[in-house]
C-alpha cells in the first residue's frame, strides 16, 4: 500500500508542478499582450483657441488621429457655453463621409451630437478632418467647447 501512496503522491506533485509552470507562462504571456495594445485614437479641435468679436462666426475643425486603429464609426458629443456661443452648423469632413445620425444642436442647453461612418467595406485609418463646427459669438468673454 505504501508504494501506491507514493505513486499517487508523485502523480499529484507532478500535476501540481505542471499547473504552476503553466500558470506562470500564461501570466507572462498576458503581460506581453498588454505591452502590444493599440495606441489610442485622439480627437482634437483646430484651432485650439480663437478670438472673435460678438456677431462674428468662427470655424473649428474636429480632427481625428486613429494611429494604427481602424474605425468604422465616430459618435461626437460636445458641450459649449450657450451664453457666449451659438452653434450654427456641423458639417462632415472627408475622413468619415457618411452621416449615420444627423446633427442634433441645442443652443439653449449648449449641447450637440452627430454620428459619422466610413464606407461599410473600407474602415478609416490615419489622420483627417472628422467635422467642421461653425459657431457665432453672441456675448463677450471666453467660451469653452468640450468633447464629452
């Protein structure tokens, strides 16, 4: 009986040791995958700042840089100071030319949203203009515009 217990103990020890080695290898592999994560897609306004007189219109480009990422769609939501600026127009840029959801502008709330898409068989990648925003200055002072 002692030899059976010794064999069973050796088998259990071997399985346990193999599990520890396999677990260590899997943890190491997962860490390598994290290091190879895709870079973030960024969206920015150009120009970043603009001075305008009351009544004057200002055009801002919404630019996108997908880096190595392929994108099929972009949903833009933004807020702005409705006491200082009025959003009069959002037009699509050439980067994602198809309008999925037309622009919804609320100048009373200072919000806007729109959704664009690439051609269904051709995802977009790289840098480009996603949209152009046209604001009218309605009061003096600084007006912050933010993507949400």
